């Protein structure tokens, strides 16, 4: 999990300096979900129309004099979010690593037949430099519009209509003009998008690629120059219409064709302020393993002695004080062990004396070359003490996101050194704990990091698995490369943090939103289909990032928590999926993702029978589904569905005929079928 360490970029974010923008969007048939989908800082990330979530995003880009371009939403900090009636509002600062560039305010409220987004940013007088341009970019996936039509002004302000290029693969500009309106229409009228500005402005259209996907970009000039203390403004009326694609889906399963081993779902219990959400989730989710934080900064705030080969266990025992966070974490590990749940520990922060002179920025650091023996001793003492005093032997150990330094930065060579030194020390102590290779912050473009470590065969006896975090997702071929690397070295592949937005903790309302829930639903199915991990661990089940939302409006008494849509999706995955095998499944619609599993329910004995569970994620309009390939031995199925209207509801059992059933799939829902005696 990354903490305050993301840098800004042009693509996929919205930024402004001294800018006031109003976006009016026709609500259409948005249903329970709001038309304009935004992330925690308020950045537009999608349009929900016609029971379809179109991945159309915005990016308001600033060009500071003498500096690199940046985006408001990527650099938004100290964000405050509030909701009153139908109005959502944000305020916060835009910060770089060196300065506070200014402040922004934003509100989304009902407009005339739609929604109005109001964005204001004032460039700080103290910035001491002006902006040499500010542009609002809209990014539109080419697959929605290729072969369709567009209407844009030319340089004389005349409206010109033209067909969008269907095979323009190069990154290039398509057209430029001066005017106050634009419109796009996809093939067969599936999506219509139009906008009207508050005056004539420079408008440019081009095409680009990002992470393997092709996009049309539309740039609207908001200001050519913004002086310190000034505010620039832009208003845009944006309307959208869409035809829902309700074509039926055909789904096939083949329970006899095993594709990979699957050990079950787990989760993280690493950071919290109120222990109640974590306690409740442990009661309501049948987790297969749990990842915990190893607080080395609290375990050994000062060196126990001058000899890293001789542990002063009495010193360490004194750190385990009643009421301390260390005591809480050890007791949590013991409670998990008592429930039969394997645990592993990861390091975020190390004591300052271990990193002395090697601090990078904030809490990031490298390990001082002469402190490695002491670090190894500290980790080994922690794990040994957990076994001796609490009866807990960790399944695995790792450094959290060492590739980017959250918070310990390790080069691939240093990571290999850590595996060798720590693994060797644990082995000498008779501990069975093994080291996770990788545990990197994302699957995309990071596989060379663990591959370098695994290229050293002498380290494999100490390796307990290959691991990555799922922030930001990845392409199918990138997920498959991780699976291939794990299989090549006969290691289990673990997703040790599953989540879609590593910065969402800065604006926690977003964690409980419709958009976060459906994006995470997609992420889980893509991980299960393409990466084929043996386990996925949710980030996380505490109040830090958990799926239970604190209720507001009461000033006295304990905080009450209520389930969210994300909670309902997770309960179906975790509590209905047997440990055993991921089996073959397929869907003939790209927006319907299916996975299937065969094995024994969590906690069941060896003599219990195997069950089959199928998860169907419908990430689009409601439709009917025909499921084939069910074994003749299955006579009855239990069906559960979750969407915005109801969580984990039991659906009447479908009629089974020749291994085939028909189902109705609500929009943006998870439907789970099982022949086991299970419920979410």
C-alpha cells in the first residue's frame, strides 16, 4: 500500500490553476448510480448512462512556468468532502513536492435536466510564478467512437462534421479550431456526447495511446496565462445519451478441466484506529490467510545490544507492553492462529537508527550498508518471539512495496540480499517462515524486479511465494507473465493487496462509492481469470480501507458501521468460494466476466465432498444468461446476487435441465451459484 507517494501525470487525471469549470451532464437513465462518476478528489472517471459505465475521464492540466506540467487531482491534498442532499462538494490544496500551488473547490449538483460540476482553483500568490497555459482534456476510448462522427469548429469558428478515423494508430492531432461547441456520436448511435462552452475557445482533437489502449483526446483551452493570485474560469454543458446493450450472454463451465490451484481469499489487517470494523469482518468473512504489519520501529526503537548474533530477548519482551500497538498486533495474530487462519508479516517502517543517513523523503529510506545484520536480527527476533510467546509461526514475511520504497526502498540486488540473509537466519532458528519475493506495488511493468531475484537459484529454498499488489490493474498479458514466472520457479502466486486506488485513503468516502465497488469487482475477476493466483488478500478489512462504512449524524455512543456494495461483493467471493481448484469457464460477452472453482468449503474436513461455485460479474446493462456445462451430479443450486438495490439476496433456485440453467443478471451485479450448503 502506498502512502502519499504518487506523482502527477498528464493522462487520467484532471488538474487546474485558478480555474472555474461547470459541467452540465444530462442525467439520462442513470438509475441508482449517479451519472458523473468521480474519484475521491472529484476527478471525473466515468459517465453512467443507459445502464452502462463509459470510461470517459477528464484531466485538467497546468503548465507552471519553468516547471513540469501537472494535474490537480493527482496533486490534491488535505481534501475535504461533504454531501448535502444531492450536492457533493470538495475542497483542498494542490501540492507539489516543493510547494503548495494553490487551493481548489468543487461541487456537483443537479442542473437543468442534468448535473452541474463546479470547479474553482486559485493560483497561490506565494507561488511566485505564473501558469503558461491551462487546458481541460477529455479522454474518450476509441473503441466507443471509431467509425462514428464528430462535429468541431474550424479555425474560423464554422462547425465542421467529419467521420472519426477508424485506423489512425499514430499519436497525432486530428483537428483544431475556435468555437464553443463539440459533439461525438459512436457507430449505430450507441453513445452520443456533446458539449457547449461559455464562449469561443481553442479546441483541439487528437489520438493517443496509454497502457495499450487507444483514446481520442479533446483539449479545451481554459486560459493561456494565469498570474499568481488569479482565477480562470470555464463553463461546459455536457450531455450524454446511450443505448443499453442488453444482448443475452452464454456462459460455459467445465468443472473437469482444472486451470490452477486456489487456496482461497484472505485480507489485510495492518492499520486501524477503531478495531470494531476489523473484528466484525473477522466474524463475518471466512478468510483463508491474513497479512499483518510488523512494527519494527516499535519493536526495536534503539539497538538491543552491539552484537547482531546475540538477541536480547528480555529487551524485546519489555517492548511488548500492555496497551501498546505491539501488544494489540501480537494478540491479533494469536487470535487468528486460534481460528486456524495462517498469518504473515510485512515491514513498512524500520527504526531510524537502522536507516541513519539513508533517508530519502518523508518516511522513505534505504538500509544503511552496515545495518543489515542488525535489521536481520530484529526481524528474526520478532518472528521468534511471536512463536515462543504467542504460539504463532508466520507463514511468510516481506518488505512492503520495496520496488518503490513504501517505506523501505530496495534495489533488486538488495532484495536478493534480504531474501538470503533473512531466510538463512530464520532457517538457523528453526522457523518455517519463508520470504515473499516481490510484494511490489503493482503488476504492470514491474515483473523484472522479482525476476532478477529469482534468477539466483540459491535463494529459492528461502522463497515462500511470488507476490504483487493490484493497484491500478494490469493488462491480461502482464498478469499471465506473473503466473508464468511463479510456475517456472514452482512458487505460489499471491496478490497481497487487492484494491483499485492506492490514494483513496486520502478521501475515504470514495472507498464506499459505487464506482470503487464495481471497479474492484472487475479487478477481482480479471485477477482470477488472467493471473490465476493461489490467494487474493483484500486491502483491507479495518476502518482504514474497509468495506464497512461509518454512519454519520450521531455525536454520542460508539460508531456504528453499515455494509456497502463492496462489502456485499466481497462476502460472496470470500464465503462462497471453496479452496481447491480454479476450473475452466468462459463468457461470450466482454462485459460479463465469469470464474469457477471446485473444492472443499473453508474449514471443511478431508472427508467432506467437493462443491462447485461460479461467480458471474455483469459489468453492464441487465441481461439474461444461459449457463451450460454443469455436471449431471448437480441437482440443486443456490443463487445469490448483489447490486445497488440489495446485498447478498437469495434468488429462487433456477430449473436445471441437462446441465443448463437460465438466469437474469441485474446491471452491475455479482451473481454467485453454488451446489454447496453455503451462504454469504
